[in-house]
């Protein structure tokens, strides 16, 4: 075996390692790239998610006070009023104007939950 042949074999052993290192480096670089908005393209603002409407016969989540003797519309109004005390108003406007129990519950819920 000559020196020339041994050098060629060593070079052939290094080539796959060089390819592997290059491939891994390329994968690392492409995985670090981030995709952002295209310059000059305006993206319209997304509307905030709206609260789903609660059916008239759905039981609201249990409040921290005992409302067991009150009618369902009052309990639903109380839950919506209490949810409104934290900031954004959560109210069924149609029921608020037409249903006295819902309106009273909403008013009581907002007033009592605001005090806490």
C-alpha cells in the first residue's frame, strides 16, 4: 500500500463527516428562521372573541352566595352581572329590557361582586 492510497482513503472517510456536519448546520440555520408578516402587506385587526350566548334554560355556574330560592332568570342575570363587575360588560340586552328577574339579578350581581 502506498502513501498516496492511504491519503485517499483518509480523505474519503472525512467526506461523509463533512457532509453530515454541513447538513446538520443547514438544518439548524433553517430551524432558527422566523416567518413574519410580509413587508407592505397590511393585516386587518382581528375582532375580540365574543362571549357565547347562554340559552334561557341553561343553569349558570354556581355563585359564591346561596341563590337556591331564586328563579333561573334571576340566577342567570346575577351570573352575568357578577361577570360584568370585573371590567367588560356581559349582558343580554334583550333580556335586560324585557325580563324583570334577569334585570334585578344582573343589577344585584354587579353590585355585590363589585364590592368584593
